[in-house]
């Protein structure tokens, strides 16, 4: 019953966000100069702590962005965000398996770039920005196949996207493009709610200061009279080094805790409209 409630909460959140985006799209706010993009994302995400454990499962969500009008057809300012949910399966050599873990992810980014028109007619746009990524992995209340108790984990990443986009018209209807990006990792905080395990366990916060991200995509844009349709296969990858050590309480004593080095790979497809 607990996880049915969690699923309903996730679904309600997605419905609320969709309704909000539709409200923007049908009001004068969305008619302001610039370009809006509203879409859906379907993906598979795999998280791994090499030598310790891994999780994998399907992910789905919504995304939106607003790009301001190009000043003098050169400057680009964009804000973008996404929200996604996943059902993950856990595997570990030490603590067994666990299925049906509820995850949700939120990400917000601000980008600034500049357009350069090439002789071929393509538009090249290098950009930089700031980003925040939050991932909640909730195993609280669940028990693994070996009897290990689960707990909630929260990952917070602060980073700077550094990337380049290129778009080229292929006629009156279709355009295509590529995007490649390196994410400079500034800082991270991993929160582990060990108190979910039972009385006497304290929660931990581990600081992370080393890692990086990489992402890339292929863009296919079909131009319409009022709306354009975007199809974008993508990959997003994070590689985060071992965290700093912190001390937490355990029944009768205390213990040193680290967040192991980890990586995550998200491979998916975005389908969106732009206007």
C-alpha cells in the first residue's frame, strides 16, 4: 500500500506539471518572442557502484525549455528543466536483490551561447551554463532477498554544462542537428537516510568534489505551419569519484561512511513540440 501511494504521488506530480505547461502554452506568456519546447522522455537508466551494487530500470518523464529571442541573431539564452520517474531493480553480491524501487529525478539548467553561421548554411552554437540535478532513490520500507533493510538516498549535483550544438536545414520540412556536451562537476552532496533501517542509526551527508558528466544527442526537426516536432535520441552519462568520509551513529557506537565511486548511464528518446 505504501508504494501504491508513492506511485500515485509520482503520477499526480506529472499530471500537475503537464497541466502547468499546457497553461503556459495557451496563455499570452507562451506567445512572447522566443522558442518554447515541451516534450516527453522515455529512457533506460543504469546506476553502478563498481564492485558493490547496480540498479537498472525504465524511466519516463516530461521536459520543457524556453529560448529567448536571438539578439542580432547571435546570442542565445535558454532555461530548461525536466522531471522523470523510474522503477529500478537492485542487485548486489553482498545484499542480494530488490525489485520495484521508486526513483524520481529533477534537473534545472540555464545556458548561454552564441550562434555562428557556417558557409554550409549550418548554425554552430557553443554554450556554457549552470545546472542542478537531484535524484531520489527510495528503498525505505523494503527488504532485499538476503534480509538487508533498504533506506532512502538523495543525490545532489551542481555542475556547469560546456557544449556545442549544430543545426542544418535539409529543405523546407526537415532540419537535423547534433549536440555534444561535457559537464564540469563543481560539487555534490549524497544524503543517506540510514535512520530508515531502525532505531540508533543516524543519517549521513557525504560531500563529493570530483567527477564529470558527458551527454550527446541527434536532433531531427520536422517543421510545421504552427508547431514543429522534434525527435531526439540521447545519451547522458555521469562518473563520480568516491566521496569524502563522514561519521554517523550506529546502535551503541559510531562508524565512518563513504559514498563509493559510481557511474550512471541514461539512454533514451525525447519527443517534443516547439513553437
